[in-house]
């Protein structure tokens, strides 16, 4: 009987030693900044970015900037967060390329039907290439940002016979991967020396958090601010009634701190559909604050302009917007 008990005890010790060794190897292979989830034997779960491994203790930086540590003897399972960026880029490029080629083909068919001379074969091929390439590029951008905001947790290690492979319980301070944001505010149009005109501004963003300091987003906004028109050199200004501005592009946010309240700077690039269509950009900043694990708010200022013509009296647009983010 004693021999049986000794054998069982030795088996348990060997299993524990093997589990610890596996955990040590896994943690030693993790790079600093990797996003991980650790389930503990007490039933709690922690998420954070790896800040160091000393052979016994795994140090993590959580979403709000607080630090946490996990001893190898307290852990029951460990996951690594992976993003679907590559898959999103491929799927988006394929879908966008097909849509662009079909759309351009439809336009060519319509133009040839309306014009007796039509378009010669060489020009048609070039237009098809442009349509396909443009669609693939836009699709890759949209797919990449969307895919990077959708996390996939890969189980790297689990204690033998521990039922933790299902993903563990929800973390009290979950890492954010992405989110959807709605913004409301005011947009003011004007130019150098010209008057401004206010209007309602509405924005919608799909966000992907690359790290605690860097976030990219697909950015759409509608500004009711009307564009001023000058009646001749030195003349008076008037405002057209059909000059609401639409913006569609990409945005990069850089947080200056990583706490619960974060000042940040922001830059954007995209297409502007106003009285004339142009490639434009925006620069600004704001403050973002956490209201809960999955809710954040912001107040943001941006100045927009036409980067195709950086001189002259081209109209500019400034926006002040408040927003709320639903994050995951």
C-alpha cells in the first residue's frame, strides 16, 4: 500500500514539474509587448502585455497601465493573442479587387453603349488595371484594419487535467483590441482671412488598438459646415447651399500617456468630397478617458486641409467633436 501511495505521489510531482517546465519554456519564449491572457488557480484571469520574465514571475502591463505579476505556481493556463491582420488584408484585397474590376467593367460597357467611338482596347485595359488595383488597395486597407481589431486567443500552455482550455473567465481589466466609435460635434469652414460657418459634424470610426500608445482607425465623417466662396479678388464671401463635406480615410492616434485618462495627438489622411474632391489630411489632438472596461469617451479637435494645394486661399475645415467608444 505504501509503495502504491509513493508511486502516486511521485507521479503527481513529476506532472507538476513537467507543467512548470512547460510554463517556463513558454514564458521564456514570449517577447516583450506580447498580449497574453493568464488563468489562475483561484479562478481569476489576467490580461496584459508582457513586461518581463525572470524565470519565476511573469510581469504584465494591463490596459490601464497598472502592473501585475503571475507566479508559475499560480497559473493554470496561458493564451497568446493573435490578430487576423494578414487574413483580413488578403480577403479585403481579393474582394476589393474583384469589386473594382467588375465596377470598372460595368462603366466601360455603359460608356461604349453611349458613345459610338467607344474606348480603344489599350485604354480599356489600363482602366481595368486601375480599377482592380484601386479596389484591391482600398479592400486591403479595410480588411487589414478590420482583421487586426478581431482577436484570436491561442492556447500555449495549460496545467495537466485542468479544465481551462475554453478560454478562462473574463478578465477584470481586459486588453482592448478594437472598437466602434460614434462622434458628434461641430465643424467650421473658412479660409485664410475669410469668415467661418458652423454646422453639425457626425463621425463614425472602426478602431484597432496596435498597442497601449498606438491606434489606427477607418474614419468617416460628415460636416454640414458650408464652404465659403469669394466673389472675385478681395470681394465678399457667400455660402453655397450644397457644400456639405464628406470624409473617408484612415486615422492614426498616438497616446501621450497610458493611464485611464490619456491625452493624444492624431493625424488622418483620406478623400474629401466637398465643392471639389481632393486628397486631404487632418492634424489635431484630444483627451480620451475610460468609463469602464469596454466604454471610453473622447473630446477631439482637428484641422483639415487640402494637401494637394498647400498654398493660396483654399478652404479649410476645423472640427471639435465628442465621442463614445464601445471597445472589445
